[in-house]
C-alpha cells in the first residue's frame, strides 16, 4: 500500500509503502536495525527514518513504541513475518525532505493571502481556472498538488501550486449535476485512501463514491454506500476506515475497512446538544497520527466534539472547542466546518460564520484567530471559510467558499 500524508507540523512530505501487521523477518545480520528510536506514534517513526539519510525502511512496534530503522532492506519485502503489533514501511525514492520548524502556540501567518486558484476578486466560473463554491480539499505534498471539491460545478479538480495560477484537471465528475457514476451533485468532502483511490462525499446524491487512482472526467466511480446529506469525509490511513458526516442524520458514519454498510461512529441519537448527540454536523477529521481520536464539527451546537477511536452511537463525546452558543467571541464558534489537528493536539478550525481560522490549544477554554475575521474579498478577508489545511511548508491553505477561491497564508513565525 502507498500512504501519502502531509501535516502542519515537522513533516514536509512523505511517501512510504506501509505493511500493516507485519515486521521484517531478517535472514542475516545485514538486515538488523542500525538504530532503535522510541517514539510516541507511527508518524514520528516515519520522520525519524526520513531524516536519517541512510534509512531505507522502518518498523514501528505499537506496544513498546520502539521504532527500528534499517539501512539495508533490499529483497526483504518477500520475507515478512505477521505481527499484529507492528507496522513496517519502506522509503520510496525521492521522498527525502529537509527539516521544517514545528508549529507552536506562537506560530503566526501573514494576514494577507495569495490567491493560488480561482478568482482573486471572488468571481465564480466553470472553466478550468475558476471555481464555484469550493469546499473540501486534499493536499499532496510530494507533488505539491491540491485537490478541490468544486461544489457548484459538480466536479473534483486537481492543480499544481508550484507556479500558481495554473489550469486544473478534472479527475471526477464534470459531466453536469447528477447521480450517475460519472457524475456528481454538489460534492462536499474528498479524501484519498492508502492505495491512492479517491473518495467523494456527494451531498446532492446522498452517497459516497469511490474513484480509482488516476481517474478523469470519463471515469465511472463505484458506489460505496448511501449517506444522507454527506458532507466532509476523513480516512484513517492505517485501517482505511472511512468517516463521513451526515448533516441530515445528525451522525458520523464509518465504513469499516473502507467497505460494507456504514455504522454510526458518533451521534445518531437525534438532533440535540447532549454529549451523545449532534446537531447538523458539517465536518469530520480522524487523527490517526497523534491523538488517535475522531473530531466532529457539531455545527448546530457551535462546538467541536472529540471521540475515542472505538466510539459508537452509545459514546459520549467531549467538547474541545466552542459550546458557548453562536458568536464571535474567543470562546465561541459560528458555523464551524473543517478541523485539522497538529502533533500537540492543537485544533485549527474553519469558523465559517465568523470568516476566520481559529487555533484552539489542547484543553484551552478559548481560541485565537490566526487569519481572517472580517468578511470581504480583500487579501486579508474571507467569506465562509470551509476547509483549512497545511502545505509542506506549514503555510495555511483555505477554501474561501463564497469568494470562489483558494487562499494561501504564508507562515511567518514558527
């Protein structure tokens, strides 16, 4: 399997082949690890390998947090030993990266953004340089490519951000609004699994559709399952569990292992504000790298909820941001959408109703506005911030939905 992951922390980009529940069964002493590093999670094990020039492979042992680094793994892939405690990985050529500073509570970004795609002045359009209500995004750091759910044009676009502005390519949909398998109807969320397959939360059709890698506008997808008013989507890359928020059902559904019928992973107990209820959830993010937890934008309750990895409809979540009514105060949210989490557990929230991105430290009672805060089309303004991501340099990428553009806020202080 191939995993691509970019996080707004000390990672720039990585592509590594993962072998879950396996470890290297070395035939001779040349296959022994050259160093053992104790790390808190698999991502830190990957970082440890990628920052060591001689490292060619690694095995992370969950129970002991031992990360074994290998410098000679040629011809070892056929000599694997099953071990449910281990995850092994090979480095693919060309994915080395220099170190980049870690984000902190003092990190800051330019308050004036650069439009990297779409209209700088907020004009919508349907050609391959314009957008209409962009929502979900996915960032491929190894190629510096961005994928966007172009909601109003019923398509998924891919474009390079090396030399913006660029011309996009349609990789799914683009054949008018509809529910045939070569069409989409108001797509919201997108994500890719560890095999490079695209998943789309198709709001208008109430379904999740999977497209093969390297798909285009002529490609027919496969129906994964029905989810009423499917909005954002998130995939646990280690298990291929797929999480989809359903605004209609006040629930987050999970496709276990990426297949089968969806089961409730959070909410599903009617519209309400109890800790086992949700109200029109709009965003979902499964953090498999650091906290091993599920985060949900509980839109109607103006809060962000956190759930353990094993959560079901019976699970009571924890309020980790907001929950103080709709408003623009530091302890409030208004129409929260997407969430991303860094290695310290800090949340970055697309607070759409306040046209801002909020940073909310772990266990904090209030947040801080890091960009935006006023509505408009100027470079320091936003209009309905839907999705926020980090690129490989820790710059902020924001889908500025009502301005029909993607904005980049450059990191200025670590």
